[in-house]
């Protein structure tokens, strides 16, 4: 075990303390453990915040360790010894700020003509979801985003998702065009048979009501498939 893992934060050499290193070199110089220790502030049972951060990272260790930490539920986070409700809420709030920052940055580039801009806008808010979620996104005559609505949470199945409900919302918002998005928790955005059936049903309803479905975008793990770009629509 190295020295940094056994000493408390105050006992670490000055240049190895996360706060001091951040002030001197900037946050980009800190490791994931150091960054988390700054956020957590305190440890437990004689252990430092640095040690607690290390235990938290080890518990969620994997391909998306940081995302798994910041997007986990409060209940799941508090299963880690030393993480109480206050620390768990803090971590969740940081995760939400990250999502909103990503969405805010992407919002400046969102256009109806670009599937990538729409996928980028919703990527962070949808790619970490543990269940499939369907969203309808509505646009005006100038292709400006009016609003979006969550239509369904759970398995995407054309038999339980009603085009009627989608188009009631579209008409309420005076939408001229619409786009459907949903995520695949597996991370693979390849469309399923149900995805294609749902797309076809919404497309037909849109043609009848003069509110065309311009795209159906499936969000994966930092990847997406546009059914318009794929030639399905």
C-alpha cells in the first residue's frame, strides 16, 4: 500500500494534498480519486476523504466508472460505507449539472436538419438511463425546438405506445414537425423490430395529421442511429 493511501489528508505532503494541487496546477492535474476526495471533503472511521474516494471508485469500477457514480441513485450510493444521504445528494447534483451543461452546450447547435445535433442535445440525458425511454420532440415552422415530452418509460413496444397521445401533445404545442428519440440501455443503438413498427405507425399518423415524423433517433452508449439517415424514413 502506498503512502498516499495510508495517510490522512492533513498528513499528506503539502504538494500532494488535492486542494493545494488544484490551486497550484489546476483541477486537470488531479486524478479521479483526488477530484472525488475534494467533493466528498470528509472520510469516515479514521479514513480520509481520499481513501473513501478510492473505495467508491473501486466499487463502481468499470468502463464507465465516473458516470456510474454520478448517475446512480441516492439509495445505491449510500450502500457504500461512508456515503450518507448528504454526500449521495451532492454526487447526484453534480451528475445532473453535468447533464445540463452538456445539454446547454449542445442546444446552441440543435437543428431539425441535423440528426447529430439532436442526438448530441439528448445524449447525456438519455444514454445512462437504465430503462428505455421514448421522447417526442416538437419543432415550429422555422425548425426551432418548441419542447419535448416523455411519452413512455419501459420497453419500447408499439402496442403500448399510442400515436394518438403523441399527436395530442404535438397539436397542443402547435408543432409542424416532430422527431422521436429513445434509448437502448444495452448501449447498442441498432433498431429492433419493435422500433421499426413504432416508427411506421407514428409516420402514418403524422402523414394523416400533417405533422410529419422527420426522424426517429435511437440513443446508445455515446452513439446513435438515425432512421432518417439510415433510409428507413
